[in-house]
């Protein structure tokens, strides 16, 4: 949901550096991009519709400057046009701003500053205009401080003032991280932007600003007082945020599931026992997340019920605040989020905290807002996930939930053993022959307009997740159903040749789902069975390992690959699905 990046340091190719950094944040938005710098006391701005990955670095070679800001956009207010792209600047061209978030009171500020002075349709343009107004009688720092007090909504901004060789950034609700290198500083929405230069970071918290000159000075925006922060060292490798030998991040991340589950379960035993006890002690335990993380939560509901005999309630984060009547101080909210920055998930946390509940989170980004604002947080250690479609994070999150469920009944070691076995089986499964076979199945169904996926028990959430994957990257209409629900309506949609994917595990509901699959077949469906065993009803059989209750972790992987190959065979870029963004930091 928009990527922002700023650089200040000794390097004089700051524009190229900022563009390269933004290319690593492209997953956050890819409809337009722009950069700004101070070129010998004059504001230079270049912004365009299109993908930042298509920016021509040569165009910036002759523009030498040691300070720059840039943006890659996922439009919210104002159409996708060159002029609406960021950076935005003040009428006097002294202040330039990049922004991630939404300014809710922008209309009011526009009126106040005179609508005729605005040249874009965006909410963001009010920020440089306001700063420029305060700048007339204030220092750069005080002008930014005063301007942000006026803003309502969510923002992470980086501000450049021509003639002042320093940057100022501020945040409320949208992520912003300061990378601290040797005499150089980076301000970015996410770590991969600067990972090749430094792994030392400071996280900006809500209602804080930072002045970056020869050092970093953090200021609380409510009190105006300085804030002390500890430098955190990130253990990601720069290469892990690159595509490497793969054509797309999505495929790379699917393949990484050979290792990521082992990393997810490599957790401190005391911490796992602590969270297992927190769940046991809670009175009213809730699971919440968005998109794929939400489907992971649903799988968690089944794990807690089947393994630990414990009822946990799921609600998508955007709906969670509605349930506030059920929350009390003894309740526990478990938030699952890859990025740790999703606005709806943060709002769910806020609703829980208002009622005095404890919050436990499972995130992939250490130090993310959700992690920091939780009472307790575990990190799945899956490494950067850059494809919009979440894959490796989902299986790691499920592994961790399953592990916690086993810890709740004193069987943590058995849980670890099972998941290590799952990891080893996935390692064997993800071989070139398997990938080729799935590509062949994808080829058969790629031109269909509709597809349906069914699952039962802990594989029902995986049917929903498989549908998300297919929809978001291949644009084929896909819907997931609880297998038993078919006969109550959805079966009317099935006609001759409709692809239907059946997720079958070797469990006590196997017979039921096979019967439901037969019902589909009788209406002419083309059945793709994902199962450890072959059943006559399958037209195509994708064999997966038999891993008992952990079956969602293996059943979901072929659907990720199917979605990927359908997209590629349809000539689409699975890493950049239309209308979507990786990190959704607006409500
Ligand atoms: C976006 C992404 C999804 C992701 C969801 C939740 O919609 O496109 O892939 O599942 O956000 O993100 P989170 O970072 O909270 O897991």
C-alpha cells in the first residue's frame, strides 16, 4: 500500500539509489512512481504512471545529489496519473513529500489553504502545502511538527526542504523504518529497500517524528519531547529479498516452503509453553487476521479444537471490532499477520485493548507495529515475503498454531516431530517433476472462467485460501466451499468441464468429502483431487504426503502452484496482481 523511501548520506547518486530501493518495495504498489531531490538549491521532481521496475536509471545519472526521496504508489485518492503520483510539493516548490496512508481531513485543509493552489486530486498535496505555510515563520523542523498536528488519518511521510540538507519523517498508523548505516540514513516503508546497505534499524512508533541529519533525533509528536531508541539488528540476508534463479517471487517463496516450516517451529520452548498457558487461562480466545492470514486463523480454529479440545473464535480483522461486546479483560486475541502492519488487524487489536484484553501476535516482520503493540509476539522467521500472494508465511503461521495446540496438551515434542516430518515431506514433494505435473494440470484448466474448491474440517479453510490464490493472481473466478455445503446451493454452478479441486486428507471425514466430490463429478465437473491416495473420482490426481492433522500445510501447496502456473500461462505477472497490494495499511 505505497512504498516510500528517503536517503541522506555521502553517496551522490541518491536518485538512482532511491529508485533501486523503491524497486524492492514495488510489491507495495505499482501504478505509478516518482522521486525528488534538491539539485543545487532547486527542487527536481520526476514522476510517472507505470511500474518503478521500468524506471530508466540512465535518466538520473547526471543528477548528482546526496539527498532524495521517492514513492511507489497504490492509488487511493485521485486517479492514476503522472500528476497524482508522489512526491507532491508546495506551490513555491520548496517542500516535497512522499506519503503512505490517507489524510482524512484533506478537503477541509484544501479549503483553508485555497483550493485554487492545488494541482492534484490527492489527499497528500495538503501536506507540503501546510508545511510550506508554517515554514514561513518556523524552522523546517518546527514547520513539520506543526503541520502534522493538523493531519487526521494515517500517514508515514518523508519530507525534503530545498536548501536544507536533512530529511524529516513522521508516522501515525503506517510503517516507517530508519536504516542507520555508516554516516548514511535510509527512511523506508520496509526493510528490503535498504537491506544491502545496513541491517541496523530504528522503528518509528505512532505519533513520532525523526529528524535525520548527521544523526537521528526522535521526537514525540504529542509532547514535543525527544525519544530514546535502541538500534535493532535485523537478521535477514540481502539475497533473501531477491528473486534469485526464479522468474517470480511467488514461485521462489512457494519453493522456500522446503525450509520455512522448520524455521517457524524452531521457537523457544518456554515461549511456546507461555503462550499455550495464556490460551488455556483465557476466558474467550479469539483469532483474527486478514486475507490469507485470516484463512490461517480458521485452520487454527480447527487445530485448537481437534488437538487441544479448545474453542477459539475466528473473525476477520475488519469485522472483529463488531464483537467487542464479547471481550473482557480475561479474553485473549491472537492476531496473525505476515507484514505486522495491516490496518484492519491493528484496528482489531485496538478494539481488544480498549476492553483490557491481552494480545498475542504471530508475525513475519520482527519489530513491526503489530509485534510491538502486542503483549507477546512470536516471529515465524520465513524471511521477506514479497509476492502479493502470501504463500510461505501462511504455512509457517499454520505450523506455529499447530505447535501451540500440541503444547496445550503437553505434547510439544510430538508436535515438533510431526512438523519436522511435514517439512521433510514438503522438501521431497517440491521437485521438478511435481512442478511440471502441476503445470500440465494448470494448462488443462487455464482457459476456464470458473473454478470451485472444496474441503472439509481443517481443509475447509484451505479451500477458501486456494480460492483467494487463484482469484488474485490468475483472475479466474474461484470459490471455496465446505464440501457438505455444495448441495445447499453452489452445486447449481457446476456444468460440464467446470474445474473443481477437492482437498482430501486421510482422516475420518475422507468418505464424506469423496461423496461430495462424486456429486460434483455427476454434474460433469472436471475433478482435480489433492490427496495422499488416489480415488476413482479424480480426473487428475495431485499426490501429497500423508501427514495426519497437518494436512492443510501440504494440501495448500499444490493450489499455490496451480494458481501460479494458471497466471503465468495466461500471460499475467503473478507478483503484481491488478488492484492489489502486499501490505494493506489503509482500512
Ligand atoms: C493483503 C495481501 C494478502 C495478505 C493480507 C493480510 O491483502 O495481498 O496476501 O494475506 O493483506 O496481510 P498480513 O500482512 O496482515 O498477513
